[in-house]
C-alpha cells in the first residue's frame, strides 16, 4: 500500500465510517384497532353506557343516570362483543411477548398470570414467572374495575419493552382472576395504561413515566397516529419519546390539560368551539376527554342537538340516534386553542346505515372525543408539561 492509498483509506475510515449515524433504538410500534363486530345500532347504547361509567368519577351529578347505565350494561350479556375497545400492540415483559391495549383512560399495566386458570385467561398469553430471570414477585394484592368486569391478582416487577424502549423494574399486575367471561372475546391479553400516575389503581408509576424517569426516552411525550380503515382494518402507530414528523403537516399546537380536583388524571382539554360550514356553534365552557377507544364523539343531548342543526339533512331517530346523509359534504372543524382542525367528510358518517359520528352520550358539559376526530390529527401527549398537541395529518 503506497502512501496515497493509505491516506485515502484513513480518510474513509475516520471521516466516513466513523461519522456514520448510529442506528437508534426503535421507539415506534404498530397498533391495530379492536372494532365492534356488530352494527352501530346494536352496540351504540352499550358503548354510550360503557364510557359514561368509565369516567364516572368525573361526574358529580346525575347518579340516577349512572345507575341506569350500569343496569343496562349488566343486562347486555347476550350481546357477544368486545367490551373494551381501542388499539392494541405488542410489548415484552421479561422476554415474554403480550398483546396489550394502549388505553389513554387508565394508568395500570397488567397481564394474565400463569396461575389464572379461568377460560378467559387460558385463551390468552399468560405470564410465566419461571421463564423470566429478571422477574421479582412483590405480592401486593390489587383489584381493578373496568366496565367489562373486574380483574384481580398480585403485583410483580420486571423489565418491560415497547419496541426497543425499556422500563426497568416496572411494577405491573399479574391477574389471577377475571370476573366472569367478559374478557373472553377480546384480541388483547392485558391493558397498558397511558394515563397519568395519579390514576393508577395499583398505586405505582406508569411504564411510560418510568421510561421518562430512567431516560430511556429523550422526551416526556408520546405521539399517536391513527389510520383510516384499509384491507386489514384500522391501524396506527405509537411513538414513545419522539414525534413522527412524516405523519403531519405544519406545526404542532399545544393545549393545557385540565385537572380534576387539582390533579392530572385524564387527557382533558377545554373546547373552544365547533365550526360547521363557516358557522361557529358558540359552545362555551365545554371540556372533552380524549380516548382512542371511542369510534365517535359523544356529547350531552343539547350539544348534539345544536351540532346537528347545522348538518344538512341530519335527523333524530326514535331511538335517539342521529343519522346524516351518506354522502355528507359539510365542512366541520373542531377548535382547540384558537386553532381549527378540519374533519374529513368520511369521518362525519358511521357505517352503511349512515349514522352520525356525533351522538348523544354524556352528561354535564363533558364531551368524549374519539377516532372520528383523532384520525384527522397527529396527537402528542406530554406527561411533564401536561399538554396535548395537535397537527393536521399528512394527506
């Protein structure tokens, strides 16, 4: 090798190879949606009651309505549906892979234990303590109530991976008993709460909070992108500690999360207004919970009535559901932080029977906003600054 060849070789070795970017850990995972397998009309009442009870600790009035909703849910056993809906993806606990529902409205991680012998556990992946060298049994008993039923068991500690992002020594629930057969039809094994720490029923730090504290992620936020239905169903992407800039246009605009009794518990924002065909509806003092488990937007009766007054050709049915023209062309925008977010016209209509994506299903002034809005934005949830950011999705 002559001197000139040596110089060229050293140049490429030092300046080209050495400066090549190091492949970073994958902090994104794919999500798939659990969608109701029945018609909208069949499941509408069920999910309306489901969400009312899920967030009942927010409501301080209308206890009679809550009692009625709980009674109707208990009488709906003959409707074989997944009673918890939303988006799920794969995680790893102690080298064992599970499918978990990523739930904005709860804050605990749990999976079935090998010690759970009920049929609803046996048809799902169960955690085997003996297969994990990093597992430690804590043994604190817990019981978590969901509208689909109650799960109970003891706590353990192990390393949790989402993509390649790890929460070391994460405390999680090992379910030993599931109440009845309510969890049988679901596609996921357990639940991965993405709410705030103060909502934890196990009284522990959430996996994502631990990832932030342990500096496993660069930033204290996660981003969610939801895709419209395709040949394989509704899909999405969850990105931890980063933002996927390929999924949206323009800038992210951030809004402060509202507290409940001085604590950050749910992902709640103040609503500025809704605009339909250029007309602002003049909603005041409204708040909205964001939940990827809801297909639609639920509003109190008077708000839903106001909304549909401006939707051309909408009608209220005898069962108190709203339908709209199947080819609705109204221009609808939700306004948060003085920024308008346009809704694709395909998200104004639900199913072949053309039900509206806005329905009666809440009490007080609280709204519940689901996919029919969230599919139109890239959303970012910050657990340190207590904000939610939105930007229009890339078309």
